[in-house]
C-alpha cells in the first residue's frame, strides 16, 4: 500500500538547507507511516494534489511576496488540506487584526494603522508613550521595525517612508517591560498549551529575536498568563492546528497581546518534545479524518 504524503511547506532557502525543526517534524511524521516532503511553497514543479496534507512551516520569505504568497496558499488549499487553513492565515496575515482585538476584550498594545505619513503623525497623537514603534503591517522577524521618540517628527517621517514604500504602517506605543521583563511566546497545539519561551533582548536592542542578539529560555507560565492565552484563543471560531501567542507583561502584571501567530511561527519543536508529539498526533488525526471521508 502506498504511503500517504505530507508536504512541509518552507521557503526555498529552507528546502535547500532544512531548518532543524522541519527535519524533526519530517522524521517524526515518517514514524507514523507517512512519506514526507520538504517543499518550497513557491514551487511550480511540485504536485501539491498528491499530498494529503500541506503544513505551513518555515516560509520565512512570505513578507517579500505578500499577497502572491496568499494566492499560492489558496491554490494549494484547493489541491490539498492546508494547515493552518487559508482562511485563518489570511485573516491574521496583516497585523491590522490588532485594531480589533482590544474591542473584543483582549488586552492589546495600543495600535493604529496608517497608509501615509500624515496618518502616521495623526496616529501618534492618540498614543500615550513617549516612544513609539513603527513596523510594517506585514512583516517578519523584526524587519523594518523602529523605536522612535514620539517628538522626533523628522525620524518618524523618514522611517515611515521606508515602510510605506512596500505597504502600510503599524504605529504602537512602546512598552518598556520588553526590556525589564522580556517577551513570552506560548505555543498552543489544537487548543492546548504545550510550551512557552521567555525571550529577552540584548542590552543594546529592544527586539528579542535571536538574530538581533536576543536570549531565549524555556519557561513555565502562571495562572494569569494561562488564562490570558486561553482568552486569546476565544477569538477563533475554529481553533487552529497550531498557534503561537506573543505577549508582554505590563507594569501592573497583566499580559498584553503583541501578536497572534498562525502563519509560520517558530514552534520550538527542538525545545519541546510535547509540542512535537502533539503536533504530529494532531496532523495524524486530521489525516485519518480525510481518509475516512
């Protein structure tokens, strides 16, 4: 009997030199009896219809292609089962969703969206911090993300133009507990918390990413953070197969949503056996349901 195929979607770079977590996922799924391909999401040669499931993983060039990327995922979803679904990825693809989360009862960093420099300057008037964050509404890994004094109009316009050359601008208050406390990233598989990473920026930076010098440490979260994560999951009509919720802790000790990652987040599979096992089991469950249909 021919083995069912699962495709792990990545960027071309990570097809040629696979990311450690993608290899772990491949090997573990193969132990379930699947034939697993690591595939460039942008491939015109791969026959996506032959895969029973295509799972979005290290597609870490998506922000360069933006809506072409979404179009390709839609095409893939019509040929195979896409995880996460195209509808979920599309809804949270742009950080514009942050404009609504606070209205839905989720404590979120004050956020505004701007389509030109005038709107950027106007947005700043509605924020409270002496420093602001400017970032693209569609971005990855801190790309073109700037912290600027809110009174520095010249620099704000300069950096806004950089971002506006390829999209819209997200304007946010800067929350300095990212320095004093760090950022928390909690991984949820099929609605269950499996792992949390505590991230701290380097002394010279506010960005927590490792390639910016950030330090990552596995951690456990308290009841308040656990409750917050599950409240964020309440935003979904249908719970995604995988989610990563990134948040800060405010000065008064309350979690504040930074981002809701459902596209291609690092799930820290090499750091958490529970996450790897849970993800593979959920993929296997979904595969069995597809076969039964």
